[in-house]
C-alpha cells in the first residue's frame, strides 16, 4: 500500500479538473466531482498505516541546478499519519462546505481551490527532499492565499491574503536557502543530520535555523504570527482545514521530520522551545481581547502550535506530533461548530452580535463543548489531555522552566475558550430573531461534526499504538504519561478553573465581551487610580528616555562623526589589545 | 620593491591626488570629473595587480555608469551646486577624524605581517576562476545582488514619486496610482 | 616599502580622505562623492587581498562590492535629489526631521 501512498498527492487532481471544467453542470451539484478525492486519500493512508513499511521514489536530475535536484518522495508511517489526518479533516470539511457554501455563487471555484490545497499539502507531506518539499510548501501557501481572499467583494480579504503570502515568503526564502546550501547530493530529508550533509556553510546550526524559520513562518510562531488571525477573513471551512488542522501543522511536521538534525543544534532547539512557549502564552492572552469569534479561536490555534513547538524544541518530537494529531480533530471541531453559528447568523462574526445565539444550534453547542473540554485537557474523556500532558511532562523533564510555564498556561487556555463558549452559547441571546435556520444546508454541517466529536474524544487512546508505529522513525521516545496522573490532573484543574471563571464572569455580565481590568464598570464608579510611587517611577522613566533620546538628533553630520569616532576607537583598541 | 612598484606608485599618487581633488574642489562639476579620474586610476591599479575582471568592471560599471550618473545629477542641479560653507569646527573635527583613522590603520599595518606574494599566475585570478567562485562559494551573495538592485531601483522611484510637486493646474492630472490595493469587480 | 605596503597605505589614505570629505561637505551630492571614495578604498583593499592571498573568491567579492556601490549611489542620489525639493541650496545639516 505504501507505493500507492507515495503517489497519493494526485488523488484530488481529477476532481480538480472535473470541477474546474464544470462537471457536474448544475449549479446545485457544483463540486460533487471533488468529493471523492479526500476519502480515497484517507482510506489509502489508513491502509498504509496499518500495513506499515516504507517506500521511496527517486527520479534523478529533475532540477539539475540544485545540490539535490532529484524528485524524491517518501511514504512511511509518519507521512501516512499526516495524510490520514489530512484525509480525515478534508473529507469532513468538503461535506461541511456543501452546506456552508450552499448559496454561494462561487462554490465551484471554492472546490477547485480546495482540491489544489489538498494536492499540495499531500505533496508536502510526501516530500523526500528539500526541493519537493519546497514545491509543496509554496503550493499550500498559494492555495491558502487563494482561499483566504476567496470573497473578492468583501473588504479586507485581499490584504489578509497578502499578509499570509508575506509571512509565507519569508518561510519560502529560508527553505530555498536551505535547499541551496546543502552539499551536493544531500537534500534528502531523512539524511540531513549525517555529517556529510551538515558540511555546508554554517553547519548543522544554520541549516536547523533555516528550517526553524520556515516552520515558524508556516505555523505562525514568534513574530511571524500576524497572518493567522487575519486569515480568518476566509470562509470558515478553510479556517478549519488549513489554518487549524493541516497547513499550519506543516511547520511542526517539518521539525519532526528533521528532529535528528535539531538534535545536533541544541541552541536552535532551545530557541524553538522558547519561541513556542512565548507564543503559546502571548497568543492565549491575545485571545482574551478578541472581539471576533473566529479570531479568538485563531489565537488559540497559534497558542496550541506554540505547545507543539515547545514539545519539539525540548527534544520530544513524538509528543509534539501526538498533539498535532489530537489538535487537528478538536480544533477543526471548534471551527466548524463556530461556522454553523456564523452561517446561521448570516455571516456575522463579532462576539457582540453573536451573543447567545449558539443555544439555537444544538449540534454546534455540543460540538463546541466537546472541543473546549479537549482543548483544556480533560483526562480520560477527551483526547487533548493525552497529548498535552505528554508535552508538559517531557518539557518539565528536560527544560523545567518551560515545562512549568506551559503548565501554568493551561489556565489561560481555560479562560479564553470558556469566554468564547460562554458568550456565544450560554449567555442570554441579544436578539432572538437573529438566528436563521436552514435545514437543508445545516444537515451536512451538523453531521460532519460527528466524526470530529468522536475523534476529539477517542483519539487520545491511540497514543501508545502510534508510539509503537513511529518509534523506529523518531528514535527513542519517552513513555507517554498514564491517562490519569497527578500532573495531568493539575493541568486539568487549572484549565477547569479558568473555564469556570469565564463561565461565571461572562454569563453574569450582560454587556461584557472583553475582560478589561481597569475600565470603569459603570458611570459614577471610581476609575482605577494609581498610587503615588507608580507615578514617580513613570516620571523617572520618562526623564531617562528623554535624555537618551537627545542622541537621536536627526543631524546627519553628528551621526557620521559618531560612527567615525567609533571606528577609530575600535581600530585603536585593536592595536592596544594585540 | 618588486617590478610593479613604480607603476603602483604612479597609480596610487594619481588616486590620492584625484581624491583630494574631489574633496577640495569648489565647483561640483570639477569634483565629479576628479571622481572620474579617481575611478580610472583605481582601474589602472587593479589592472596592474592583475585582477582583470575587476579592472574592467571598475571602468564599465563605476566610471561608465556611476560617475556618469553623478555627472548627470550635478549638471541637473538647479543651484549649480553652490553649497554653504563649512564652519571651522567641522573642518577641525574632520581633520581629527581623518588623522585618527590614518594613525590607527598605519599602526595596524605596521604590526601586521603580509605573506610574501608569489606572482599569481593569471589563471588563478582570471575570469574563469572568478566565474567558478561566483557560482560556487559566493553563490548566495551573487544571487542576493539581484534583489538588491531591484530594491535600489524601486526605492529610487518611490523616493522620487513621493516628492513630486503637486500639479498647480486646475484640472489635476493623474500622476500616480492610488496607493491602496482596491480590487474592483 | 614593499608594493603591498604601498597599496595598503594608499587605501588607508583614501579612506581617510573620503571620511574627511564626508564630514566637511554640506551638499549632499558632494558628501556622496566622498562616500564613494571610501568605498573605492575598501575595494582596493579587497583586490589587494585577492592578489596576495585570496584568489578568485576575493575577486568575486570585489565585484559584489562594485554592485553594492552602484545600488548605494542610486539610492543616495535619489535621496539627495529629494532634498532639493526643500530648498535650492540644500544643506545636509538642515534635514534633521524625517518628514514626508
């Protein structure tokens, strides 16, 4: 089955052609030809995963100007797992889109773009060397742009798509540089860590750094996070497919694939872990201040990707991969459930307009609840706890500060997802007539949530089987923590506290959408007043800054004189030292 | 003192003299012409040192393009290049800085020992060898010069268009595109 | 003095001349020409290094520096011309505010 899997990226191309050419021709059935691709991908991937083995394709001299210009594809259990995830979520998103885009005139174009994305993502996963990886990488970037800016008549979608392209360009540049500087013949991903292949300029550290930059751009980590919240301008199904489950996971996949190379560059690994945990905490806080429903969930994706990066960075690639696996199902579940409410409210996405409307969509409410519980890591019942506890355990064992920070961050997770759930699904509705039900389009949307709910609950139990299957590829893997253990319970307790706090706060206050400490509650109540010593500190800071700012006078001659004097000093010092 | 010393000495003297001319010249046209002599003298020095392709590059790119560009700008200057006189403080500071730099570099070179140069065979510095270097170990730098030049061109155009004078005619002519990207159906 | 020391001293002197010129002149184009002299001095040093020790790699680097000088001259002249919008006799000292 592996040889078939190695060519599985072509599976959606016939659907792409047929849909683009207008088959089937009736408007209502637009896109039906594309529906066969992802399930086929899922079945082949599952069969390959169960059968095991691996298969490599190599056509030499395909791009002769690169150091490794062969076309290489590699089908092994790791790529089979990723392809199974892709097939699973893509199948459900395709069916969901039949309902979500039922009335959209551009539905045909939508399915064409979706097919393009699935093909490019499959090629990325199956890539055996940097050149083919780069093709898949840019392919998903382009289809992401096309899908984010899908609705051409709405303001802001094009600029959001361009932002995604900008971040993608940075990642593509880093990957292209990596593909160019490896020594000749050395581009295969599985051999990047061999001494022959790290002999290029900069050595293993530079190569690892380039891969890290590429992964960070794709997974919206660190300073390159900005495109993901804005990518919510696209339709909700693609937010679920691309920006939650698969494309943003490509960065994590790349780091897991090259984990042996990262082991050779401990400083880069530490940087990955630090950026991961910083992004996780920062994005969690940012989610609390979002007034747009989808952006709140998008920041959650950024934060969870930070957890995965932290897992890979501390040297536990399987933990990061496992979290990728479970996160795909519950994050897609959250997005698709949100999409049902948004669709029912006529496309409105802001929290103040959606307030309380969730209660009219029972499938969505149950789905979002299950997704939230999985996100905060409810042990036994949901899958999120298995993977998140694995990351936290590995982090505490290897880099304790990072581990405890991740553990503490779970309370923020509970807070932000509890806030979203409470405002949309629990609070009293702002306008009872704002929700429209359309049974025909809702049926596929509702039922496509069910497999995701099952996944969010059950996928955690597959952990040990996955570990056994992937052990030969990922080297030594630490044992997964048992389903119930003290640290896991502590994490869950923190998350539950956050969730409960948000529940209490947002269902009490009728108008509250944002938690904003320090704002006046009502007129007449005293505003927050700072103590005397606070203003003294502030004034001192201002004075220091003002005196230092005089150096920046803007006068060019002064700057030039400064640099020459500096140069002269350096030269003289050099002589003095010698 | 090798056999190249005399030609090198002549070239260096011309280079320094013309550089002084650039700095000291009263009219900017004279300064630009001195710059031309300076760059040609450097091309001569490069030629004496047997780096053929850099010498030709210096003539074609530097003298032929950059200095000519300077000449164009100087001749298009509306004010003829008059400039405000520099105060004595600036001249003093400049001399001090220059003196310090010379002293520091001289001290450094006195202490450094240069390896005895073997007369490099022309093949080692020839065009083919440079080609191998540019497409081999210097590949990244070489490729990056392309976006560098693109950025320079785009930057120059952007800087110029930002400072276009507003048209004073009653009917405004469209001199520039609106800056925001608006897609119309 | 050996040939190499002569060229080194010339390079240092050229750099100092260019530095002095960049500091003294108040006209942007004159300042740019002095900066070009400094660039040439550095390039001369690189070429000397290629001749003595570096070989073709250093020669390639000298070519790249030439391209750099071209790009820098373009942008510098564009900026200098932008200063002419303000006043017909431009003064580098007066352009202390980044505006527009």
